[in-house]
C-alpha cells in the first residue's frame, strides 16, 4: 500500500500539536469537530498577533477607541441586522454517501465531490448558534451566540460617542469571539465554528465613504506586510455585484495564498448607513450625529475592516514555515516576525559548569519581566538552536567562557544564523530595538 504523501499543511498541523501551539478541542473525548484549543506557544502567538493588531489600529490612532462588548446580546439586534432572516448558507446533502456541503462552494451543485452521487436541492441553513437565557426553554428566552463582533460596536455607537468626545470620522475597534455553525469546516483553523475576530468600524460622513474605504483598504494591506507576511502571497479580491452582502456598497477581501489556495483573510466593507439605520428603526433610538463643522445632522456611513485572529495565526504559521537544507543537516524554521514570536529569546549556558548556568539564570531573570524568554541547558547547543528555530524564537543568547571574563554573550539570530557579541547590560535594549522597532 502506498504511503500518503505528507503535505505542508500536514507538517504544520503536526508541528502545532507536537510543540504545543494548537490542539484539537476535547481530544481525550475523541475531539469536537472544527473547534481548537491553543496550547502554551499558540496562546502566546495568538495574544501577540492580537496585540500587534491593537497597537496598529487603536494605539496608533487618536481617533480609534477600543470596546469589549458581550457575546450574548438582545435577540432584537440580530433581527435588526438581518441575521435571523438572512445569515444563511445553502446546504446540500449527498443522497448516496450522506455528506453535507455548502452549495456555493461547490463547482457542480448537483454532483457530490466525494462519491459522485446526486445532491439534494439546496436548503437555507441559519449559521447562528441558539441558546436559552434563564431557566425556561421557550421561544421568548432565545438568545444567540454572536456570529460577528460588529453588531456589538454598532449598538454602542451612542455610548462611545457620548463618553469619549470623539467626532466623525472616528473608529471603534474590538477583538472577540464569534460563533458560526458552519456547514463545512475546513483546513485546520481556517474555518472553525468558534473563532475570534478583530474588527474596526469607522464612522464617516456620507459622501466621504469611498475615500475612507480606499484609505483602509491600503492601510490594511500595509498592516499584513508590517506583520512580515510575504507580499507576493497577498492580494485583493473584489466582491462582484452578485456576491455583495445585503448591507454593502463595496467589498474587497484581502486574500492570502495558503498551501490550499488563495482564500480570504480579511474583509473590508463599505456598509453605508445600513446598520445604524436598522438599529435606529428597531430600537426607536435616534442614532443620528450632529456634525458641528458642517452644521448638519446625518447617520454616519461605516467602513469596516474585519479580520480573523485564528485565520491570521494560520497565515503567520504557513507564511513562516520553512524546511531548510543546510550544509550538514536540515532544519525546520518558523520565520516569525519577532513581535509575534511566542518566545523572544532562548538563553543557554554553553556547559553546565564554571558558573555558566548561574549567569544564564541571572540573564533570564533580567529579561523575563519584559519578554517571554526561555532557559535551556539540555543537550548540545546545536540541538538547542534547532528546538528554538522550530518554534520561531528569533534570538538565542549563549553564556560561554568569554562571558565570565568580559560580561558579553553571543546572540545568534534565527534567520541568518549569524552571531554577535553583546554586553549583558545591553541585552534588553538590543531585544527592544529588534522586537519593537525591527532594527
Ligand atoms: P466566508 O464567506 O468564507 O464564510 P465571510 O465572508 O462570511 O466568510 P466575514 O463575515 O466577512 O466572512 O468575516 C470576517 C473575517 O472573519 C473573515 O475574513 C475571516 O478572517 C473571519 N472568519 C469568518 N468566519 C470564520 C470561521 N468560520 N472561522 C475562522 N475565521 C472566520
């Protein structure tokens, strides 16, 4: 029997499990389909990615503020937004093998891609998870797990406006969980039923929306490049007239070339005044804004940038993964941007004597309050380098005999494998410059 060829995705999935980035949820119970847990390194990576986004979107703009709204909200919100009625995907079943598919993702809507059997007519399937609030399971107590974070921002528009002295144009940003009962899940953490979104909703004066849409389109592409993603693997994909969501006047996706093809990473949408108008209508609250500059009252238009945190984790992993053939051996490297690398530096005593472990521990103590660093004295230094390369640690600091004489250590850089000698008391600044400023 021929052995299945291991794809790049297989290798990434297995590295993620082996080194503690990502595990299948509920694994000891056989696993829960398309839900994942982040292990020690994955939790660091994802947290760093979310911080990178927050810094880029919120911290560096005086007119963008953060929000952390709840997952459970009034069910009226989902009626107003159109989700109760329209957040559906067309579901088809194979009459022969009983597999289920999303009809709009199939090349042929009549033939099963798995067994060639005949498919049923498409039925609309609502993707929202329903649950009940309170002790009685009746229709009046239905609540939904939010399928997007955006609505939490729209319904807090007035609260934020009244509490922050922001003026249009301004943005509200949020990172949070979203849930979709996806019909088909695919490709590891690419499409899951529980995931995190990083969304920014920018409120603008009607008529300036096209300009702002172009601004954010450009800015978001710059962001992925700053995150270190290969630019040739990023592209825009415009939604055609027939693909546009009911709320959108224009929509572009930023796509990444994953090992399984070009797929959406982020959506940038001109949502017009659709959302605020709907919430005004359903809530009966006036959501208009008085623009003091032009002495005009209007409902702002919204330009949305909506990225998946988990999808960015997968992008960063796929983009960083490399198997390198070196002169004498092979190494697997994750070329993470230092700002998102789970561990910033490995700290090694060259040998376990002559006071080297004590000094290496001392350096670990100096750096630990500022950066996630890892002390390792196990095995040959070459092996220790390889272990750190495989998890994307950008720097390895080694204490050797020279350290004992002149208080310098070697710092070995992951990608170039070049080493330089640095004073111990200059290490923190060295890391700061590399991690925060990319010097
Ligand atoms: P699709 O058409 O692929 O189902 P979508 O266009 O509905 O996706 P959006 O509603 O625009 O996606 O969501 C914004 C972002 O949220 C996506 O670009 C993606 O990064 C992320 N996202 C959406 N659904 C999922 C999911 N099931 N799993 C992981 N990330 C998701």
